[in-house]
C-alpha cells in the first residue's frame, strides 16, 4: 500500500483511538466526581467532548498536511526523478527544499547524478582520446608503408628515413599503450595501498629540496614555505604522495608556457587536515576548463600535441591518490597568474 493511503489511514485510526480513550477517561472521571452520570450520548457529555474533538481534528489535519507536503511529496518527487535519470540529456538538479534529512537526500541524489554524468563523460572522452592518440601515429605508419610498397625505386637513404619514422611512430604507440596500462595498474595498487605515519614538515622539506634542484636545472624557480610543526603527522603512502607532487611539478613546467617559470609550493595545517598548494605564474587554464581538469583524458589543448605528450591522466591519477587518502583536491586560478592546485591530507590521530 502506498504511503499516501497508509498515512491518512494510520492517522484516522490514531484519531479514533485518541477520541475513544479521552471519552472513556472523562466518563470514568465524571462517574466519580461529577453530577453527569448519564449515558455516553448525553448532550452535556457530548458538548464537553466537542471542543476536544475539534482540537484533536485540527492537530491531526495539520499533521497530515505537514507529512503530505514535507515527507510524502518530496519522496514521490525523488521516486519519479529516479525513474527518469538520464545521463545523456541531464535534467536540472532537484531543488533543495530544506536542510533536514530529505534535503540531504536530495543533495546526495544531485551529487550522485552529477558523478554519473562525469563518469559517462569520462568514458566518452576516454574512447575519443584513445582513438585519437592511436589514430594519429597509425595514419602516418599507414602512409609511409603504402609509400614504401608502391615506390620500390626510392633511393636507399629516403627509404631509411621512412623506416626510422615508422619506428618512431610505432614506438610512440607502444609508449601510449604502456601509459594506459600503468594507469589501470595504479588503480589496483591503490586498492592495496599501505599508509604509514610521516612527519608533514619532513615530507614537505624533502620534496621541496628535490624539486628546487630539478626546477633550477630547467631554469625555473621554486619558492617553498610551510607552517607545519615537528609533531604534525600524516598517515600516507609516501611514494604515492610523491607521485602526486611529481605530476603537479611536471605539469607546471610542461604547460606553464614560460621560460623562467616561477613555481610556489605552500603547506599549512588547518583543522584535521594538512593542506598543500602548488601554484605557478604561467599561462594558467581558462576558467571554463578548470572544473574538468581532473577528468580522465581531459587536456586543455584539444589538439593533444604529441611534443608535449599529455594523455590527460596525470591529474585524474592525483585525484584518485588523494581521495584514497581521504583528502580532497581542487584547481583554481592562482594569484601568481597561472594555475593553482590545492590538496588536503588528513592528519594522523595524535596519541
Ligand atoms: N600548471 C598548468 N598550467 C597550465 N595548464 C595546465 C597545468 N597543469 C595542467 N594543465 C592542463 O591540464 C591538462 C590535464 O593535465 P593532466 O596532468 O591531467 O594531463 P597531461 O599532463 O596532459 O597528461 P599526462 O599527465 O597523462 O601525461 C593538461 O593537458 C594541461 O592542458
Ligand atoms: Mg600531467
């Protein structure tokens, strides 16, 4: 039976029981103390019960209206919406009515729908990206082999040039396939990840030292500043977190678009988390693309230039590593002019 029938029936039953109990109680009281000693149908007795009846009626009607509009209707709306979920042509998000449990249910539903849409977009992007990245070298290989097959009289030096090109292009394809499979392997590694307590200050300083040196070698500059005290510990898998920093620094250098790029690394504790920021003063990312940066196979430069070699997996991988550590990661336009990436890692419980 549906709630919209069950609830009024339940209220009706409660109302009858309530009125019956009050009636019986009053009869009992009056039987002892009052001059009203006649039957239940006595007009004086009914006149006494009538206001109670009216008040009870009023309260029950208010309750029914409240439950109908605040519980039953929103659930019905959610039900209809669940039946209509359409990932390809998404409907506008459900309007939030209140901050109670139903409001939270709506919020979680909207989030779930958004995640489904992102997963769908990622799937499409992934197929398009794999097809595109493999098609480009394959088209060249095809062209060169056709040329070699049809022009048998080509000079040896020219033939050798084409063989070299074919080798380079097929090498690039092997690299691409290796990148795809290492991304899937990393997902499996994350499932069995072991976290250990690590001093936040030490982790920060070690990474800063490593990249200060590396970036200086590329004629870039790294500025580091943190406010972690000695006793702040993080529960992390250090090699994985190092991989995140590695991805972020290599992105800054690759896409900063400047010769003497300045990169800023900041660390600070806030509440139960340690926050890390990597920012640069490069060309940054257009506002419209910022929210898509963590999607698999997303690259700002749609031409997916081979010389930069970006598959669009680095930031997606950073996101899954950070989320496996129960932290969060986001991108924002940095005050230094380029891109800023901020991520949080939960602090280890202090004993
Ligand atoms: N610091 C940055 N400045 C400007 N653009 C950036 C920066 N970092 C990332 N991007 C843009 O975000 C896109 C996604 O980055 P991501 O690291 O996910 O992939 P990728 O570097 O292209 O490929 P991969 O990391 O798999 O080799 C990049 O292609 C680039 O266009
Ligand atoms: Mg990258």
